[in-house]
C-alpha cells in the first residue's frame, strides 16, 4: 500500500494526490471528513529516523512505520495529523473486466471500509485517539502497457485516518502508525464466475506504498531510514519463478527469497520511488487454489434464521438433515427424486448471495458415487416486496460455473459443494434487470431499496438427477445459505 507522514491542514480536494500516507493540517473541520487535505509544511519538526516494516499477505498486508520526530524550535508544536491509506479498485462499479480477469475493489467485494483495519497511532508508546473520514476518496492515474502501448486507468481508493500530535519544544518523540490493508487482486473468470465468493480465490495481487507525503516534515528527508518488506506470509503457491516481484530495487536489496531490506542516510521522501509488490499464483496442475478466510463459515447465515421444508422424505432421512451441519447425514427424496422440492422460508427477509449445496451423500466417497445426486435444479426466489425473480434452471454438473473447489480439474467430486447464485454483485449495485417497456428486446435496471430486495422465500425443484452407480436414491447432505456481501473478515 502506501506510507508516510501527512499533516492535515486546510482541506481542499486534491484529486490526483496518489498513495499519500501522512501529512499535517491546521485543524479538523467538516471538510476533513470527505476530501483530501492540503498538506501543511512543518519545517520546525525534522524526521530524524524512519523505520518501516511491511508484511505482505493475503488478504491483508500489515504495515508498521515509526517516525522519530525532533522539534528543533523553542516553541511547543501542535498539529492535526492525517494518514491516508490507499488501495486499488473502481468504486461504485460492480464488475470491471480487463481481458479475462475480474478485478475487485473493496466496494465490489461488498466489504466497505473494512478494507482497512487494526489502525493504531502511538506517540512515545502512548495510544492516541483517532478517527477516519466519512467517505472514501476516489483518485485516478493511468499507465501505459509497455508491450501493447495501450493506456489503462487505475482507480485508487483512499481512506483518511486522523489524530493529533503535540511535540514539546526541543523534544524528540516517536510516532508509530500501524494498520492492515486489503491487497488489491484479480480473479480469473473461470475460477468461480457466478458466485460473489470468487473474491476468496486470488490469482494476481498487488501492494503499493508511497513515500512522498513525508516530505512536508523538516527538510523533507529522514536522517536515517531502514525498511524491511517481507512476503513470507504469502501462501507458497505465490512463490514461483517470477513471483513475487518487488520495486523499486535500489536502494533495497533482496536478503532472501521473500525479504527486501534497505538502510540509508538522508532518505529523500520527495524523490523516493514508491514500493510496489506484485505476486501471482503458479498455475500448474498440482498447485491448489489459494483462498483466504473460509466463506462457507464466515458468510453462513445461521440456520435459526430460516426453516427448510421438503415435498417428501424417506424414513430416517428427513429435511432436518439438510441444516444439521453434518455431512454424514442426508435428506433422501422419495422415489428417484425428480420433481422433489425444497422450500426455504425466512423468519424475516434476509440478504442472500448464494446457496451452498453438498449435492449427493457426502458421508463417504463410495456413498457419494453409489447414490444419485441432482443434475439440474430450478431456482425460484421471492423478494421481500413480493416480487418473484424469473426462474433459473441450473446445471449442477457444470464444473466451471458451479463448483466451489480447490482442484484444477473439471469434474465435481466428493467433498466439494455446488454454489447456486441467488443475488449477484451487479444486482446489488444497480438493481433488478427488467424489460424496457418502451424498447423491444432492451432492458433497464430497476433500482429498488435494499430492504425490498431481501429474500423472503426460495424454492428449489429437482429437474434431473445423476443416477448413482448402485442406488437410485437422490441424496443431499447439506444446504448452507450464504451472505457473501457482509464484512466477512
């Protein structure tokens, strides 16, 4: 991400102040909460030393920076201090496509200001109170692809955090800033194209950190500067022939496969190149998908918030087995299962992104293959305002579209649930897609209040089955409803 000291002062919007991290300003105001402040030069306070530690990881990178500040004047200095944390993303755009890649920002992933967490300011070991801006400021920059010459626009999101510093005359104090920030990443569309949970499967990642804002202290330089950037927290799949890549190189040296260090004098903040770490997964057949968090656990809606009913069940295999969180049990439909229905009613309308279905009998691999499972199912969703979505027929044998898996093969397997998308990211941002009443074969987005678009009822109807190798009983071991839009970290 970025780094540096920034003072907060009069607040004016600086639309292209990229990757700033720390500046002085005159005082807090309503404007501070919604735009970029103009940095205030504080020549009396010098950065004697800066020590920086960056631990690049997934999904969060941890940053800790210490500034030794010396007040060289004969007067006490009070300054309101702002520290911006930046991250990549296109705010307000639910999907942004670049070739066959899906680039997600914190807003696309539905996690709001939780892209930044664990923020701490301390002055000589004393914890300082802090606040943050009410909005995330959008900035922009462009870069040119060296191979194609094509120009791309990169959107940067900035969250300003604020505190206040008192530095007595002639005194030297240590300011420490710590935070964690969500790395930017991309996800191959063939990973999990339908489900918003694709954000848990990173492919390419990036972390940036800028030094230039610290130039507003003293002479704009640090007497001594030391930094360690470690990628050891990254999953092993991201260490391959070319990944990770670290920029700018000099004055940094690579001390081992995963760590870069720097120790210099008179470090010039204004001319220092920003740190950029790029990393990506090795796409060989044996490397599993790497996921952060556990979406099936973190995003699961408690079973107490809904009731599951079925059109029928065989003895000893009731509907309750669908929501008992036990893969050794199963609901077994009467007959061959074709035409069986599963109805889900909510105590009150609920935000639902996906249905996770352990399709088949997952007690053992042999029982999974011996018994039947669903091949095609019809999904019918009723919203809180009574609107019924257009029914969708879903092929659960299509691995590319439906299966949440850690393998790179193309076949559903025992132990791997199918994902059925109920509400996608585009709908969350734009609303329902409806036929345009004025133009034939055209569609419009009908933006409705989020409360009206919550889910009140879901019906699944079995249309086709994959026959078991030994038994014709249709089995489903578990059904989990997910809210993949909530702050899951």
